C-alpha cells in the first residue's frame, strides 16, 4: 500500500520537511484491521505525528513520533 498524498499541518521550517514527505510517500505500508490484511476503506486518512526536539543541554536535536 502507498500514500496518495501528504498534507503538512505545521512544518519544521527547514529542509527536513521535504525529506519527511519523500520518506512517507516512498514507504511501503501495511494494514491489519480485524484480521483483514491490506484493506483500507476509501477516503481513509492516517495522521502521523512527528515531533521536533531542539538541541538541549548538550543533547543533539532529533525527530520522534513520541511527544
């Protein structure tokens, strides 16, 4: 399965945005809902939260799916 389109809700304000969109669009996705593989209802939407953590106390900046 593939993603048809990616819409940014907010951006990180740098070149990371396009790289993340490219990764999401090129990733091969799978679905398993109620033991049915790779079947998703039409017009389904998937919200992926990716959070940016700036450099802090000597730790490098990073992205995470955890808030």
